[in-house]
């Protein structure tokens, strides 16, 4: 076999291998690399556990994503000065800036109305986003709920 033919066959094998990585096998490998947690109660222990779980999960490898969604009374965990676990949040967020903490806009609006329109001081790095249908969208996009919450 000539050198040119060998190069051609090696290139073909490499191209085939790369094509197989972008198909269903690659998708199956990514399942479990995107997790989320929904907290609906103002529970410092649950928020602390979610933060630590997210930090451990993100430290486990590149390409991973972790979201904590705070809805209903869980929104109170993100209000500055309400929970002691917020010190942990600042430290963990500094180490893992890609850890996403989302306050559901519907609950945030309700809290603002109860607060007579005054601005609610959320922790830095908290994102406020609509949560209506968000769980279904996440699951459709391959996200999975983290176990234990």
C-alpha cells in the first residue's frame, strides 16, 4: 500500500470517528451533564445542599451545567441578608461563576407587589427569568433533575 493510500485511509477512519462523536453516541454521553434543582421552600439547608451539589458537580468535569431555580417561598433564599447560607453562595459563586441561580419572575413580581413596589435586593449574580414552562423546556433540551431534592 502506498503512502498516499495509507494517508487517505487514515483520514477516512478519523473522519468516520469524528462523525460518530457528533451523532446519538455523543448525545448519550452528554446526558447527565446538565442538571437542575427547583426549590420552593425557604429552607437554608436545601439551598446550601443545592449550592454544594452544584459546586461538586461542576468541579467534576468540563462541559457540565447546573441550575438552581428558586420559586415560591424559595425566592426568599436569594434576598440579600435573609439567610446565613448566603455567605456560602458568594464563595461558591466566586469559584464556579457558571453555577446558575434563577429566581422565578412570577414569584419575584409577587414579592415586589407584597413589598409595595420597593426594589427587592437580590444577591449578586442571581438571574430573574420567567419560569412558566421552564422545567418542561429544560427537560426537552436534555436537562435532568438532580436527585435528592
